[in-house]
C-alpha cells in the first residue's frame, strides 16, 4: 500500500510527549498523521481536509475539546476517537454522547490506541484492506434504518443521521426483535465497547427519535432489572 493510500488520521493534541508517542504508533502501523496543537488550526484544516479519523484531546488550549468533538461528529465520513486525561464516567458519557466513536484515557498503551483506531475504521470500511460492507436496511414499525449509512427514515419520510453508537445499538435490537437483550449483551459486542450507563443514554436518544411518547415507549421496551427489547416485526432487505 502506498503512502497516499494509507488512511489519514488527524491528531489534535497540545502535549508534545503525547504527540510523539501517538505519531510513532500511528506511523509505525502505516497511517498518515497530521498534528494540530489547538482546536482553531484543526478547524481550518477540516474545512477542506477529509481525514479518515480524528483523535481529539478534550483539554485544548484555545477551546473546549467537546465543542470540536461535536463539530467533527457532524461529518459522516470521519471517525472520532477521544484521547484525554478526563477519566470520570460523566466525561466519558458526554464524550460518547457528543459523537465520539471511542474514548481512551491517558496514560494509554500505544498499541491499544492503534487497535481502537483500526476498529473504528474497520466499522466504517476505511481500514487498510477492509472491504465495504453491503448496504443493509431494516423496516420496523413504519421506520426504515439504513445500517451502512446510519440513516433513520421516519413514516413521514424525514431522515435523521444517527451517531455510530446509536446505530449499532439499534441494529443489535433489530437483529433480535421481541427478545430481551441485557446491557452486557449490547456492550459486549466487538463493534461496541461502551460503559453500561452509556447504553441507557443511547436508548433514551433512540426513544426520543422513534416514540410518540418517549416516557411511554411502545417500540423499545424496558424490562426492569434485565435490559431492553424491541417489539414488533422487522423486515431486512
């Protein structure tokens, strides 16, 4: 694979030692990397650049890294890994809820970081040698989910772009309709590595999208003390 074929990764990080370690790891495994020391310079690059993935520190010198995370998350063509010293559960939930595909806390093992980068790119079909997955769609309760694009279309025809984790949680429920799935079943899949609490957040977001009354859900039901269940027939095509 030539250098121009290698996936491009943008690193937004102001700590020189972290930059050095991450660059050595990424370049050692065949990735092209661009480094930006603050959010503003990364924003300027991203207006025209099309990286496969961004690694963003939340503690940037010129802005809250979560603001940059929200901006990048609106790009359906770019993966997003949060790399930060903020290890509290609330920070992790906010980062993932804000659109991050994964969350790594400093200090970190460089090889694990690369493995997480590869995992995100593999899910998006951007990893070296990865084949594009066929577009699969599911109909349920008047709704349609395009799994590959992460697009949810309502009975009125309006479309919503789901975050990566939302898309994967909904797919897991659709693959086993009318069956109870525990939180550990949803968090334990190879594609989805999230804290159990974050699953509850994703379910709440999905209900706000799908349900006429999210407080009295008719599509995604809670089985108290056990998990969640999607009710109704699902047609795949």
